[in-house]
RNA sequence: GUGGGCGUAGCGUAGUGGUUAACGCGUCAGGUUGUGGCCCUGAAGAUCGAGGGUUCAAAUCCCUCCGUCCACCCCA
C-alpha cells in the first residue's frame, strides 16, 4: 500500500470509532471547567517564533530542536505552537486581560506540534487540554489547578492515578541548589553511568531520576531541593499541600520531580498511572510560572497552569477499558424499492428527522434482503419498508427489529407520530 | 537526533528461498416469488511497506528508504 499517501510521520487520523473517546474528553473538560469557573480562550495554531524562544526558552529542547518553524511569504518568522502557555500569556497581555478582575481563569483545547521521534504517546501533532490561572501567586490557586486537573480524570472514570507533587523553589534558590548538587556529584563523576556523566554538564537535575543502578546508589547522599527550600517557597509548598488535603485530593510528594519546562518555579506536579514503567506515562503536568509573563514583555505577573496530553489520556482510557457512551443507534432504517418507493422513503426520512428521529435510508437498487441486513446491522430499532406495493397504497410497513415477525402497515405521513408512540 | 524490534487483503494472523500467497473477522452477492439476526454457498479484495541487489528461483537472504513500536533523549 505504499505509493499511496499516508499521514505524515507522527500524525494520525481519528477514525469514527475513536470519536467516542474524544467526545468523552470534551464533555469532561467542558464540565469540569464550568464547575470551576474557567473560561475558554483559543489562540492561533501558529505564533511569532520569538514568543516561544523567549517564553519557553531558547535553550530548551522544545525550542532548540523540536519546533516547526518557518517563514511565510511575507518573511514573518512563525512557529506552529509547541505548547499553549506562552500563547495564552500573549493573549492575556494583548487583550488587556490583566485589567480584568484577577486572577483570570482560562482553558483551551488545541493541537500542539513538536518535531521529535514518535513513540506511543509521543506524536508530532498532538492535542492538549490546558488550564491557566493568571494574576495570582497564592498557593491555593496551585491547589485549585491540581484539583481541577484531578477531577478531570476522575470525571472520565480513570482510576489508579497518582499526583506527584514537588517544589523547585524560585530561580535564585534553585541556582544555588544546582551548584550544591554539582559540587556533590563532581568528585563522583567516574562512578556515574556514561549517560549521567553527560547529564552532569547539561542538566544535573536529571541525575536524580536516572534508571541506572549506579546512579541510584549515588543519589542516596545527594542533596534534595525539597528539604531545603527558601522560607517563602517552603511556606507556599505547605499551602499547596494544605489546599489539596482540604479538597480531599490525594498526592505524594516527590522530591525527585524534575521534569517540566524551564520556566516553572515553586509548585510543580505531574499525574501518572500507577505502576506504569513506560517513559511516556505522564498524562498531564503543570506548575507555577511566575516569571514567564514578564519574560515575554508584560509586567511581573504570577501565574500557574497545567496541560494534559489527550492522546495519552486516551491510551490510559483504553488500558482501563472505560465504558463509553455509544454513539447511539438509529431509530429507524428505511428499506425501499422502486422509483415511487424511493421518493416515499425520502419523504419519510424528512418527516422522521423533522420529528427528531435518527433515520438512515437503504441503498436504492439493493435487494430487500441486503437492506434488511444493513438495517439489522445498524442497530436501528425499526425498519420502515416501502416497496412498490406500499408506495402504491400510500403506506409503509413498520417492523420492530427487536422481535421476530410482526409488522404492520402505517399510512405515509403518520410514521413519525407512530414512532413517537412506540419510542415515547 | 542515537541504538534496536517489527511491517503479509479494511482488521487480526499463517506461511522464512521453489507451482495460481493461506485462514478468521469484515465487505459484496446468493440460498426460488419483495424481509434482518443464526447457518450455508460463492465472489471481490494483497504489485507480501517502497526501491535496489543476490539467486535458475525471493514474502522468505542482503542494502537503502519510509512507517511503527521499544530504549536513550525530551515531554503531554
């Protein structure tokens, strides 16, 4: 089958049978944001490339090697959005949302693009549900976001998830910590795995979540950030934990939680399925980013938010075999034959749909047997049969497909009323 | 971006050098007069991911590319 076109690498079609998952996700997101009072804000699919270079950070992998960037015919440097947060912040500044009552609670559901090597749960084009609260630095806002995040999965019916919560302090304190961490590891360099020796220079935090046994042993004596937070960050962290406890949301403090974007400060969290060893298992993650808005040209504005990867959520929904609302079988399937029967079938269809009944028509030219098979396969409750004979008599034969046998003639024009009685 | 596994009809699989590539599900058509589910019969559907090479002979061996999955990396 090649030679034929196929979806570009790392992209996928969403076929009809996949749609119930997406419907469930949109319903759950809509419901949970409504309950928490979040408003939807949608941004463009592409933005000024510099927004992410500044916002996300031009030393991050996302910006350095994963952005789809291009120049348009007018010479503008643009990027397909790799994440929503800087775009939401841009919109917040551009439209003066800072002048509305603070904080502003927003959400979006959008496609994101990152050029990386595809894997299960890692696509080049993927969808995220994203919530942000701008204009508040309180711990309770973080707790609220984590709770909302949690309730979203809860509403979908997902179980066996775990919130991992951590704090990475503020920038200055984090730099000091990184120095301490490096000081600890430097003399031990030779004992580290090859990967970790490289990490020591590039991203020392990564040493802490290495899977290599050698690294894990050395980790025992390493300083941890969470036990040595600045007083302000420590108090904030306590506030987040208090808020979650009050909300009845379970969490585990993870001192090794080092994942996430560079702009995060203080609160960070991720939600993962318990006992899943895969690398792409985190289905959602978030954190506070008090410095980002200033970085992209706004006044210093505290903010916090999270994103959840919807394809990853669906992987987990399938794994947990969640029951989905089925799309709904048709109410009626109209079987017909002959020119006059065809016209009557179209009229019957219009009448039925006008009355709110989901109605499918059989294929003209196909045998009754074929059409009846299709009617049965469609799951329709009733078959409405209009052949030459019925059409001539101005009636349709109504047949309940749940039972054997019985069918009766109903005058054309009274079909919808009759179905109404049968289906209430 | 690095390393590795895999790639046979729409889907799931069998076949690992030798006649027209097999099976299940699905699709289509039939099983006497215009009627479904079960059953039966038949048909369509595959340049065996693509291109090149080795060989008398390749789905099967080799190379390249594409796709997918796993690890690394990154992250949702």
